[in-house]
C-alpha cells in the first residue's frame, strides 16, 4: 500500500472516529438526531477536505517518480543481464 493511500485512510479514519465520539457525547447529553445531523454533516465536510488535502499533499512528486523509474531501470538491467 502506498504511503499516500495509508495517510489518506488514516486521516479519514481519524475524522470518522472524532465525529462518532463527539456525536456519542452529544447524544449522551440529550441531543436529538435531528439536531445532531447538521452538526455531523458539517464536521464530515471538514474532515473530507482534510482527507483530500492529505491525499494531494502526499502525492507523487516528480523527484520521487524519477527515483522510482531509475530503480526500475536498474532492476530491469540487473535481471536482464
């Protein structure tokens, strides 16, 4: 699994956990589902944006792609010879 995918999944899981824990806390204090839904949707949008930014930030840089191509070429040369 790529570093990019791992980081994005961890970020999404953290966001989901925070929303669930805070939702459970609010429900324990007497909040209704109708009052909880807009709040949870708002936080879900915020965490979706954070997850998207994490996905974008950990994308493959040109330098990383060049190093991967160089390693693949070396490996192909070693196996081919």
